[in-house]
C-alpha cells in the first residue's frame, strides 16, 4: 500500500461516524468548536494507547490468544451502550451545566473503539514503516476531530443560536446512533 493509499484509507475510516466522533460533535455543540478542540488529546491518547502496541506486536498476540478479539469487541459494545443510555436519560444540558462529552469519556471510548483494531492490526503495520504511518495517523486524527467538533458546534448554533446548548434532538439522535453501533458490535461477535 502506498502512502497516498494508506492516507485515504485512514481518512475514510476516521471520518466514519462512530462513538468517538459522536462525542466530539456533542463537545462542539456543548462548548463551541474551539473549546472542544481541547479534548483532542484525550482522543489521540486513547487511539495511541491501543494502536501503537497493536501495530508493533498485535498480530502475534491475537494469533496466540484468539479469544481477546471478541472480548475486546464486547467490552467496546458495553461501553458504547452505556454512553447511549446515559445520553438518552440526561436532561437538557444548559450553559454552565456538566458537559456530556468529557475528556475521560472520549479517552475510554476511543481506547475501546473497534476502529483502533483496524488501524493497529491492518493499516499501520505496512512496508512504508510503522512509525511514519503512526505520524500520518496522528495528524489525521487531529484534523478529523476538529472537523467533528466544528460540525457539532455548527449544528448547535443552527438549532439554538448558542454553542453551549445541546439540542434535545441532537442528544437523542446521538444516543440512538450509539445504540446502533453497540448492537452492531454484539452482532459481529455473535455471527463470528
């Protein structure tokens, strides 16, 4: 895979809506894009905590212990479902209220994100060099996170005129999407 092909594959997977991107969009809706950008290190930390070890030794580990993959997928599904339930049950968040999208939630969600398995086991350990690929990946994580936070801020402003109001409909749509992602992960494990 060439550097250009790898870059396109990384971007396509990162842009795909998922639990981390949903939380970043909600952070943008709650805080505004610029303040939500402060949460990007939490996403990056979650991804790199998973991706670096997987890129370096993951394939051998999964061959030796094949039961790890379904366990990790079910753990991710449980976490994402708990996010969906808590997001559905939250009252309307107002300015000054506790934010839904915290650095801790983003870190744990990204750490358990099934995309990290694809990055760490398939895309990053290639002939072009794992460390160069991790650098490419890191830059793209930051750019895509900024995009999702900006999108959330835009949606919030369009609905309320304020970046600090989390619209009821956005919270419900995000909760439903997260539940769908969680169920999809469970179905993937059960059908394997």
